[in-house]
């Protein structure tokens, strides 16, 4: 239980305040664990178990459990900040001043340089309503094509591969509850035990039911420790690995010819491409011994049903789309897709990583997962928006390309729900681009490293203070309910967009009530791939709030309302399982993609002889903007580190705990060495949650996948150098337990004392 000073207020006036528990969801990852919020004994907010919610059955990780700490006004922003022309410092301002300033700057950039001089950057943590409103704001209020979001850094390769093969991208095509009932799971580059701990239960149950688990990860993670078989490939070689497995499937006569014939297209070319990847070659490329390859094929094909699940390991590569395509080919060739308890799925990452990519904040998309280049889609959405289809801009740049263009033809940026100074690849360059802007506006809950660079910072409400929908990694649309009132001085993202739109002459088109926005989203998504038109807030409140799986078109009786569900069978039930009858392509067949292995954009050489890969730890979330402000989480994961094998450490004379400099062609990072046999000896690992000296993204390579435009976060070449004197400690963000009266907002922005509030 964790409490804060924010008083709990009832979610609806109908609920008595004293004992009210508001059923809601965690602010962090894509599992979207159900939790209850109630008033704590000390007047703060307490998290209580919501055992009936099916996804996590009451279980939470430490991040979810401690999330109320962020509601405390000690760690968050509670007043707008505007950079003073006189002092150059961020200074408290009124909302009117802040919004006027942003609107003026946006109008000026547009008048001087055209609408595309205004950039917009969103986030996969934003609710569906916010993501929808942000995309509409860019296209309607600004008229800019230059919008994208951090989901591009997340699961865009899997999304692109899913589109290509199945004609549809939904992270998991089946509920998590199917996992324990299949026979074999190959989990590729997911450290579920640390990134979605309550979901580990599904893998444990799989094994208890006699199923087998194969984990593919260059590190022996907590997840890999659960596996029956752990393959530890060299980072960046999953494509070769998947092709090698397919080669063995073919050579061993284990293809499902009837399935290939009836439900797929393109097998001959894919087969030929796989046959070029014979086992010994694949062993040479990946470092995975041939007997392990054979054992993998045996376990996968012996099971009556099996699944391949990927996460960021194989996806965050400059060949992520083809890599996921190769794993999908393996599923298709063995008939492990579009059948009960079998299939390929991607474990989406952010709280609304799934919904965030469906409703229009992506550079090339309109709501309902429609294409911005499709005339019919443009006409439909333009009608809902009440604008001329010709007024809608075309597709813009992908996230990294957009960040790279800042200060060039993009003069101003409005950023909502991301902290790219820490999380973008080649971060020093991105930071420099942000600084080169004429104007930067950031809406955030806290003063993130990116907000610190802004000309205007807007303090916004967060999860427990607002209502909205999110779509979890299963494609399950859920209602997050408001449980507490926000502190004075804070407004919602929807209010921010309304306030700006009003100043730009489009206020009426941007309602501030989330339910009203959702009603519009339903209409905009109707008939699209991600059709939400049959889903309503009423329906999401029903039962245990277990949600509705999209696609969920509007039933003939019209309403997706409570009454409709009971009264008319015309109400669509939602779609927990996709592709069982047909794939979402025009002819209903899945597409094999002929792919061949290729090297990473940057392979080790004499100068940079070691591979760097990056990822996460249990107690910190993403750029750490939120979790580094929670004392309990900082205690569990206080700072960055470099995971290094004892052999490599010995060769370089690096001892456990000693500061080590990791140097790439992009920059340098310093962190203590963590010597462990759980990693390959040609590879080091750094988590990316910290800013400053230990920032992993100072090193990473911005090479992009040609299809998904995903950067290569998981592979680059580095060299290691011992550091003479121990490195300085990070300036910690103020935490929830910082001394009372620690400066917030302006004082911190102005570099006031009290920054090291950890303690
Ligand atoms: N604690 C915590 N949980 C989170 C998050 C967080 O920041 N912290 N973020 C959320 C989000 S947005 C996301 S996207 C998910 C991410 O969830 P995961 O994908 O599980 O997280 P990562 O740690 O990025 O990467 C997973 C594993 O990929 C391995 N890996 C590295 N390189 C390669 C490679 O070349 N091939 C293969 N096969 N594996 C490789 C790493 O060793 C790592 O163990 O987590 C979500 N949950
Ligand atoms: N090296 C390396 N880099 C990576 C990755 C990796 O594996 N390795 N993974 C990548 C992945 S998968 C991801 S998803 C990205 C994520 O990286 P970021 O995009 O930086 O994600 P967060 O740290 O979650 O940033 C969210 C910001 O929005 C704020 N925020 C939270 N909720 C709201 C809201 O409702 N409204 C507004 N306005 N603000 C809000 C938070 O306080 C925070 O400052 O990082 C990527 N970067
Ligand atoms: S697993 Fe994800 S959704 Fe569940 S409590 Fe942890 S961070 Fe929140
Ligand atoms: Mo992510």
C-alpha cells in the first residue's frame, strides 16, 4: 500500500466517498493490470486488489503498487512554466499566458514557414481519447503532416510485419489466457518476468500443464531461467535464427502442406529463401549450436498447438520487420497461425501502445487504423471531423526522422507523453536538435529532461485523476476511471488541446469531456480495421470491467449500450480471437514474406569490438521520468549499470562495481560494471532508464528499419574503457519522499537547490 497527500474523491457522485473503491488500471505498461483505488487512512490514495479482473487477477508489480506516489504534488508540476525572455529561465505563469504563448508561436511558424513547420510528438501512454485528439489537432487545427509518436520506437516492426502477413496488426490475436493451453511457446526477446511480471503466471501455468517454453535472449534473464530451453543468440541475429529453424522444419518434413495450400500465399519464395540458411551457417551467425536448433524445432512441432511471441529484442533492429516476418513464416509453414491456441503475437509495451497506434497520432494513419493515403479513409474521417478531405495533409515523417529534422524545416514542436532526451536513439544529437528549435512546448506530469528544455511546460492530469480508455496488449479496450481530483492548477491533455485549438480558431472541434471524444472516435473508427464503433463507456463499465476486444463494429440495433447487450443479439460481442476463419487480407490468405538474413547497421570491428544491447529493469519504467521520482523504486534500482561477462571484464581489467566507460561512434556513457555470466561474452547490456552520464542512448545507433522506421536500439558496436576516478553520481529527481517543501516547478527548472531529494 502506498499513500500520498492527494485526497481521494469518489469517482461518481453516486458512490459513497468513505468506502468507495474505484476500479481502474495501472498507468504504466501494456498489461494494464486492474487495480482498485480508495482513500487511505492518512487521507492519501491506497491501491487495493481487484482480483476479479481477468488479466492480472489482482497481482501488481512494484511500479503499479507504488503508482499513487506520483499523485503527490511534491514530485509533479502544478503550474504552467514559461521561459522568461529576460532571464532565460522557466518561470511560473498563468494558463492563459502559457496557452497564448504556444498558440502565438505555432501561428507565427505557420505563417512564416507553412503548416509543416509545426511538429507534434505523441506517446503510446496517452489514452485513446488523447491520441485521437492529438492526431486530429495536428491535421485539423495545425494542418501539419509532421506528427508521429514514441510507439514508433516500440512495436512498429511487429505492427508492420503483422500488416504484411495477416493484413492486420493487433499485438496478440488471442487473449493471454490461451497461453497456458497451448503446447509450446517460443518467446523471442522478451524479459516478461521483469517487464510484465503478473503475466509470468501464464508461462508458469503453461509448464505446469505440460507445455514447453523456449526463450531466445542473448542474456540469461529471469525469464530465460524459467525456460525448458534457452537460446542465447548474438544480438541482431534473430532473422538468421528463425530462417535456420524454418530450414530444419522443411528438411525434417514438418511443414503443414494442407494449411499452406488452403490458407497462405507465397510459400515457394519463402521456402527457397529459408533453404539458403542451413544449420551450420546459422550456428556461425547466431552462435546457437545446431543441436539446440534441432531441439527447438522438435519441441515446437511435436506440440499439437504452439505460439511464437516476440517483444523488443528481435523487433528493435534495423531489420525488425523482416525478422518478425521470418518468425511468422515459421508459424505459417507449420500451420501454427489462424488456429485455436496457435499463432504469432507481439507483446506490445506501453500502457496504450496498442490503442495509441490505432487512432491517428502515427505519421501515416487516421483513426480506426486507416491509411492517410486512402481516399475513402480520408473522406470518411473528414466527414466526422467536418472538414474538406483535401484539407487533410498527407503522411509525415517517422519519429526519429521527425526529431532529426527539428530546427531544420520543423521550427516548433508540441510534445505530449514522451521524454526523447532520454529515450531516443543517438540522444545527444536529438537533444541538440530539440535545443535548436525556435519553440518547444511540453505537456507532462513531471519536469522531465525534455520538459526542462521547453519554452512552455504545461502541467497535466494523470491516470487516477481522469477518465479514458486504453487498449491493452490483447486488443482489449478498457476503461480507466477517475478516482481522485487533480490538484489546483493542473489541466487535462484534452483541455490543453481544446485551449490551443480555440486560439487557432477550431475550439468547437475539440471537446474536453473524454466520453464525448470517445463517441466521436467510435464514429471515426467505424468501418476501419480497428473498429470501436460497438464499444461504449456504458459497456466498458459492465461486469468486472473486463473490457471488449476490437474489432467491435456497431450492431444492427445500433447501440453498444448496456441495454443493447442484454436486449439484442445484434450487439457485436467483440473479437477475442482473430484469424480463425480467415486472415484480414483481401483474399483471406496469410502472406509468406521471402526474407534473407543481413548484418546489423553497425557490426563490431577493431575499434569498437563489443556489441551493446539495451533494455529494461523491473523497478524502472522507460525514460524513468515517472519511476525515478518514486523512492521505493529508486531503492530497488538506483542507477544505470553495464552488464558484462567475467571473461570480457578480465580481459579489460574491469572489476565488479567499478565505473566503466562505454564508447560508441555516437557518444560515451559511464556506469558501474555488473559482472555476470548471464550474458554472452561478446556483448554488454545497459538499461536505458537514466539521464546524464549513464544514458544508454548516448551510444545507440539511429539506423532505421526500411519498412517500420524502427531504430536499432538492440545492436551497436562499442568499446569499453576503465574510468580512472569513480564517476560522479547522478543528480536524482526529487522523489515522493523528498523533504516537504522541496522546490517544484519553477524552482527546479531554474536550477534551484533541492534537486537531490532522494532519501
Ligand atoms: N519494468 C519495466 N517494464 C516495462 C517497461 C519498462 O520500461 N520497465 N516498458 C514497457 C514497454 S514500453 C515495453 S516496449 C516492454 C518491453 O519489454 P521487453 O521487450 O521484455 O523489454 P526489453 O528489456 O527492452 O527487451 C527484452 C529482452 O530482449 C533482449 N535482447 C536484446 N537484444 C536482443 C536481440 O538481438 N535478440 C533477442 N532475441 N533478444 C534481445 C534483452 O536482453 C532483454 O532481456 O516493457 C514494458 N514494461
Ligand atoms: N536504448 C533504448 N532506448 C529505448 C528503448 C530500448 O529498449 N532501448 N525502448 C523504446 C521504447 S519501446 C519506448 S516505448 C520508448 C519510451 O520512452 P518515452 O517515450 O520517453 O516514454 P516515457 O518515459 O514513458 O515518457 C512518457 C512521458 O510522458 C509523461 N506522461 C505520462 N502520462 C502522461 C499523460 O497522460 N499526458 C502527458 N502529457 N504526459 C504524460 C511522463 O511523465 C513522461 O515524461 O523508449 C524507447 N527507447
Ligand atoms: S505489470 Fe505493468 S500494468 Fe501491471 S502493475 Fe506492473 S507496470 Fe502496471
Ligand atoms: Mo515500448
